[in-house]
C-alpha cells in the first residue's frame, strides 16, 4: 500500500496500530544512520528499492511485516524495538549492546526524538573517516582519550570534556591512540539539540556550549 498514511477513526485498537506504524518511520531512519548506511547501501543489501526506503522513512508508505523483518535483520535490531512494542508489565529499560562498525553501542533511550548512547571505541580505531548527515551531536568522554575531527579541526578530549557540533560538518571521532575510549553520545535531528543550563550566581541561569 502506497501513499500518505490515512487517519484512523472509530476502533481504538485500529488507532493504536496506526499510531505505532506512524512511529516506525523515525526509527527506521535512526537505525540506518546509526550504522552510517545510505539509502543506496540498504537498497543493495535488501533488494528494497531506494524510493521505497525513502517513502518508509518519510511516512509516505505503510510498512509491511515483510519489509520490517528484512530491515530489522539488516540493522541487527529486534523487530519489537523497530515497532516500539511495549514491554509487558515492566517499565524498566533493558538496553542491549550492539556491535556497529567495530564499536560497542549501548542505547540509553527508546527510538524516536533525541537519542543517547554509550559508545565504546576500540584503541585500533585511530584513522579518521569523516562523514556528514543531518542532525546535531554532543559527545562527552567517560574514560580514555577521544580524538574528534570536525572539518579542519582536530581535537583531543580527555575525561569529562565534551564537544557539540552540527553533523552537516564532515566529522569523525575515535581513539586518540592511547587505548579504548568510552563516550556518551546524544544525537538529535535538525532543530533538536542539547541545551546546557547551570546556576550562575551573578546572572542567573545560563546556557551554552
């Protein structure tokens, strides 16, 4: 079924299903971008056309079970996570670490909206491979030493130091060569960003980078 998803009225069960399907689109995009894959890459791996993938991510096509199963396998995530199935009787989050491009990634939030991850970068990842995409990212070093390349800038960050940047700028981060690095990453789509607030005795609340 193609075309913009239609509104569902009447049966509350149908409305709930419709709402769940509407929420799949941002999860598909986020899962793809987390793995640094383009629509062309996913099309080549799945046999699903690039235009179909684009329509799925833009809520212009209703996802079928067959499409979702194929994409869940490529993105290596459970189907329940992709469709946002609730955990019965238990509100606790049980994040599952994943291997993404040789890194261990632990999701700290549910898909959709601003996303947070704990990322462990191995000491072997020291060669910059810059990329760019829509969004805004904030990184804070939890352990080790992190190297961050932002356009022409080459930064080295220690424990407790943080950096934020527009992901349209060619960027890469990895180990500074002194061992593995643990990083807290917060990523938002365009228009979403981290706002830091602190108490300033002289001027009241302040925000900044």
